[in-house]
C-alpha cells in the first residue's frame, strides 16, 4: 500500500536542492496540522473545569464539584459522558485515518488536508454554538475525523516535500507544533474562563476554527507533492514541480529515483501480510509497543485533565488553569531540548533519562497526594507549599516526557520501518496511539475515583517496564541512514535471530540496487 515517499541520502548520493521558500511554506502548513491536533488535546481539560460549562452540560458533575471538601474529591469528575466528550475525538480520528490513507494515496495529499480542514471547521463551529451535550459530542467526532485526515496527510506531505537533509528536524518540528497547539489552548482557556457571563468556553471551543481555516486555505494554494503526482501518472508535471521545489534545474537523479520507488512500492501487493513475516518481527513489535508505551506514560492525564487534576487537589479554577499554562510551557521548552539533543545524545539516552525522571516524579506526586488525601479523598486545608511541590514535580515529569517519549514516540517508528512495510507499519503505529489515547481519556477519571493516588503508581510501573524494554530491545538508531537500518537488527543480541542473511529486504539490499538512497513510505 504505497502512501507516499521521501528521499534519504546515504553519504554517497546527495540530491541537489536547497531549503527554498517554497519548502518553508510547506513547513508552516505542516505546523498548522500539528497545531489543530495540539489545540484539541489542550482545550478539553480547561473547558471541562469551567463551572459555567459543567453547569450547562454536565449538571451532576457540577453539583458534585460544588459540594464541600469533606466529600470524596477523587470522584468529583467521575462521569462517563464527561470523558466521552474528551475521548470521542480519538476514536473518530482512528476510524478516519484508515479512510484517509486511501484518499491520500488515490487523490493526493492536498485533498486529504482539505477534507481535514473542512471537517475540523465544521466541528469547531458546532462545538462553539453547542446547546446540548449531543452537539458537543458530534462536534468532537467531526474534529476527530478532521484530525484523522490531517495527521495522515500532513506528515506525509512534509516528508515528501522536505529535502532529505532536513527531514529529521522537521519530524520533531511537527511534535513541537503539537505542543504549541496545546499551550495556545491552555492560555486561551485561562483568559476565556474569566469572561463574565460564563460563555468563554464557546470561544475556547469555537477558536479551533482559526487553525482549521489556515490549513483549509493552505491546502488550496499548495501544490501536490511530486511523489503523489508520479503515483497518479503525471510524470511531466511532477518533474517541473520538483525543479521548483528544490530550486535547481538538475533534478533528474531524484526524479528517476522517485519513479523507481513508486514502481517498487506499487509492486507490493500485500503489505499487511508482508508485515507478519518473521523477518519483520522487530518492526512489528516496535510499531505496536512504542505508541502503546508512549500513552502508558500517563502524559495525557496531564494534557487532558491537568486543570481538573489541579482542581481535584484543591486549586481554584483560576489557579488550575494557570498551572496548566505552566506545564504547557514546560512541554514546549523541553521539546526544543529534544530537537537539539536527539542526534547528539541519541535516542536511547533520551528514552532512559526521560523514563527515570518521569518515574521519580510519579512516585513523588503519588506520595504527596496520598499523604494529604489518604484513601477517602478528604484533604481538609491544603497549604501553599504543598501546591507548589505538586506543580513542580508535574512540570519535571512533563519535561521528561517532552524530550523522550513525546517526540521519539513518533520519530523512532518512522525511521526503523523498511520501505516495503513502511506504510502499513506506520498505520499500525498511528492506530495503536489513537486507541490508547482514547482508552486513557475515557477511563482516567473513573480510575482516579477508584485507584486514588495509586493511579500514579500504575503509570510509574509502566514507566519501569518501558525503560527496561528500551534498555534490552531497542537498538540505537542515531546517525544511521534509513536504508542501512537493517544493520542495527542484525547486530542486536536478540533481534539478530529473526534476520536471515540477505533477507532483510530493504536497505542494504536496496542500497546496492539502482534505487540506492531512495525510500518510500
Ligand atoms: C502524544 C500525545 C500527547 C503529546 C503531548 C504526543 O507525542 O502523541 O498523545 O498529548 O505528545 O505533548
């Protein structure tokens, strides 16, 4: 199932081309794709902690919240409809990303982006004007459909447009824009919650229309990628476009390789069954385990429910929203650290350092909440120093995630899959991510009610498991060209047993063929 393509250099083959303004423009569009995703992640927690919003749509939660602090605080937000408001989006995104992969392949990346933008605008408007709970949920589902289309097409578009030398940085750039989207949403929630009359939540939810319009308009003015044009038989137009994108006349080498790669990937008839072959066992394992573990760090508990969580541990609405802004800023800043360090310190170092940092913080937060709230969830008066300690450790936890599992959870899968399974394996990674995002969003508030402070220990347990997994099973991929990735499995103490000689299939073998240096996703 060919779904796109990009080019990598192998040291011997370097395609001519510069970072043209044209390519920069595509980066901005990609950033918008990340922004709408991030905006949604960040907006729901703030909105669901606004009393006026709760009173209107979730009166039973509102009543529980108004009861005094002598009742069980762990359970004040436990409402399946409330969590459905947050989580429905991810289920919809999962479904639509499967549909989007066909649209993206058959009709081009632009059309998927356009669909994404339009669906997203519709969802934002329905949410902004919502009068009933069902309107909120329908709006979230439309936003989810939009995200499915955008997240499928924008990263592909970016990979195909980017000169190979800049692809790595652009990859984490996408994650950076997700974190910026989250932060913008949190800042807006903070200010909109102060609007007298209590209708600020309409602006928060409806505000998503702004990034949505940008990506809609962007998709109308952008050209389709040369890869996609070749895939649809428009060879001459593709060559002209490639010259313009790269800013040089001599693009024949890259063009020939794109055509060869397109033929190659179209000849693969059954990418899904292919993926089940023994030699792809390490790839399949990583495609499933990396997104699974990324979500089991518990990060989205903070991203979705930080204000609700801070409220639960005794902050006022205003202080809760402000604390969410603080964690959101730490998220952005720490992602920059990752962009700086990922190719210097390596993936394994960041994974293991980030894991240790998250583990310590989860233990401290569990201890703090356990000490004050006990098992019955009745804290009494909470001193200021207590709030500061909790927020500080949550920030250190977020930083640990943002320079490890956050960006690497997307980067590592995208760089380890060989050509012939790349598209199928990538779909698995995206789907597993969305399923577990959905599950965590859906059950967190119920889990908090039942597991109490122990919930943080559950996530801490998974952080230990995932760190051991990385230590034992994940080879370092820093500085290795994609087409030579086979060597990391062949020299690995465990995975080498799945690699039969000459059977690896992508890189080295292909690297020696006439398509050397060309890969398709
Ligand atoms: C994850 C999201 C998460 C975000 C936080 C992403 O890599 O996939 O689930 O909300 O990082 O910054």
